[in-house]
C-alpha cells in the first residue's frame, strides 16, 4: 500500500490565506487541553443523529476525516465508536492540539494526524466513512474539494459532509456585516457572544467568532446543488439536516424546505437574537 502523499503547502493563494488565518487561532480552540478533552468525553457527535446511528449500527472500521481542525470529531470517533481515524488538516496549531487531546484520552494508534493540504492528500486506501465538517467551503474550490473527499470512500461506504447553507446563511452574514460596518468588530463580537452561549472560555468563543464572522474565504451551497454533486460522484443521499433527517427521497420537498430557511434565519438571528449560522449536513452512500 502506497503511503499517503503529504504537503501542507497549499497550491492556491486563497488556501494559503486560510491556513495562516487558522494558525493564528484554530477553530473551536479551548484555552486548555483538558477542557477540550472534556467535550470529546461528552461525545459531541451526538449532535449529528444520522452519523451517530450509522456508527452505532454499521460495521464502520476505517474513517478519514478531512479538515479535522483541533480534533474534536476525530477523537470522539475513536473514543466512542472504536474506529481507526486518519485525520488530515493543513493547520499545524490545530493538529498540535488535536494530538494533545488524543494523548490525554489515551487513544494511541486509533488516531493518526497528518499535516496536509487536502487537495494534495493522496492514498491508495479507501475508507468505510469519509467525513468533512465545515471545511470544504473554506477552500478555493468547494466542488473540487468535495469530489476529492468523495474519491476516498470505498464502494458501499459513506460520505458525511457539513457545509454553509446558501439560504440559511445569508441573513446571518448580512446581520454581522452590517454590525461590522456600522459599529466595528468589538460590537460584532459582543452580539455574537450574546447569541451563542456555547462556552465561558473567551478563547473558545473568539475562535468561533473569527471562524464564522471574520473568515477570509467562504462559499455557501444549497442542498439542491450538493444533490447534483452526489449524483455526479455516484452517491445516494441517505439523510440531511435540512429536513431533520427525515426521508430524503422527495427532492422537490427538500428544495422547498431549504429555501424556507432564509426566513427562519432572518427571524432567529435578527429578531429573536437566537443563533442560526446557516449550516447543513448530508450523509450519503457510495453506489456499489
Ligand atoms: C471551520 S474549521 C473545521 C475544523 C473541524 N472539522 C471542526 O469541525 O472543528 C476548518 C478546518 O479546515 C481546515 N482546512 C481548510 N482548508 C484546508 C485545506 N485546503 N487543506 C487542509 N485543511 C484545510 C482548516 O485548517 C481548519 O482546521
């Protein structure tokens, strides 16, 4: 078996900017390792019920995570589902934390972290599950990144991807870009922290705020668009957060449901002051 090809140096200047951005402060970064390990122990993957169900009931053994960041999902996969995880990210600061947390959790050889630009990642190995949460939309070419990630799924295996949502995200971005323009960054941070009560750790909140409000490179995508990508790559959609993991076979209903999320996002973010960043997931299976 060929060893994975790795180089963390991006081929595109926009990706190089993203790498520098995350090396300043990785996403989802706690001020200390033990707090980060605590969140992994609580199994944050339960937030994705379709993925949890798959991992509980399907014989998944080998997982590839593309863009693992500070490692909460990679480490939770190994800790709670007894799988081996190959994890790739091009941000050294994030990987250092991911490795420290893995060590604190005594995960040993179950996880391996590789510093690599995802577009340059290559291996002969094919995986039962490839997952990438909140990553591909931060590259210079989300569609190409999606195809590259999908290429590592074995026939019959699974792909789990989380992306910014075209309709759900617009009101969030409009709100924060308005505040940044008229009141400045501190006011935008204060509004964000008040809406999103995920942590009392200031570093942690700031790492989320930068990622979601100040990012140098992001694109947004619709489920309709991603369903076309899945068709092209030979995958069947199994579930999506857009209809809360209900039956995904009625495409017209899914498209109507996703378009309705723009009004929901406008109401929640701007009127109810309730965090709605505009993000969705898909779980799909590669055709045999
Ligand atoms: C928003 S963070 C998400 C991290 C992790 N998936 C999570 O949910 O916490 C995006 C991650 O994608 C990584 N990333 C973005 N573009 C990449 C690329 N071209 N190659 C490798 N990693 C990349 C960044 O380094 C960063 O850690």
